[in-house]
């Protein structure tokens, strides 16, 4: 009923809870294409690490992590293809609602977005992935494509609460194209540009 009102009403803006936003799905086709792109990115990372003979032994755990994550994505893709992306609520997709902008308050709730890195034994490098963060990332990418990267606004008092990776994550949501253009789309490239690993008292 709520989604139907979003679609048929002549509103300047729609305010909804995080939970309600998460329940509005992206289309199966968009999710499928996105997951496939992520799998391709993982594979290129695995190939890059495997091809570096000098440090292959050092990279073994990184390769295993990437292969594990790639397997997880492939399973998700297979489920999506087989199940047709069925959810309990069969409703309109996010794309069909015609939103042209997204303003996210308390945006730090979406800081757990998966990233992969070759770095090991560095405190604070979180590589966990929350479903709500992946969903938000998809919606941000879709709106970027529709609006030329001008459709998303994040508001938060604590963009960084625990780790440097949170800065990178915020840039992925808001400046994806800039990261791509500069060649900083992988975390390690970004980190080497803006930070350094130090062990101090």
C-alpha cells in the first residue's frame, strides 16, 4: 500500500524508515548484472595476486579470502537466477517508483560495505558486509547512473567512528565515478594514496 502511494501520488518527497527503504527491492536484472560485475572484479583481483610469483606465498591467505567471497557471490547469483528473486512482498521495484534523488540521514548506519584488501594484520580493517549496506549501495549506484552522480545525499554526524575504511566506504557511496577515474576504486590503491600503515605506542 505504501509503495503504491509512492508510485501514484504527486509528491515532492517521500519520507520513510530505513526498514521500509530496504523492503523496496531493486529489479532482479539490475541485481544480477551488479553481482556479475562484482564477481568479475574479484576474479581480476585473484588473477593479479596469483600472477605475482614473488609474493604468491604471502598472498595465499588473500587469494583464499577472495575465492571464498567470489564463491559467496556466485551462490547469491545462482539463487537469484533460480528463485527469480522472489521475496515475501511482490511489489514494484525501486526503479519503477521514479525516485530521482535519495537523502539518507544517519548514513553511518551503512558503513559495513564489503571491501577486499591485500593488507594483513592491520587493526580496524573491517571487510564484513551487511545486507542493508549492499542494498543501499545498489540504490546509490542506480541513482548515480540516472542523474550523473548527483542524486544521493548522505547526512551524518559521525562519518568516521572507528576506522579509515569508513572514509573509503563513504566515497564509494558518494564518489564512485571519481574513484574509478583516479584509479582508486580498490581499497589498497585508495589507502596508499591517503594513508600509511604505522605501528606505534
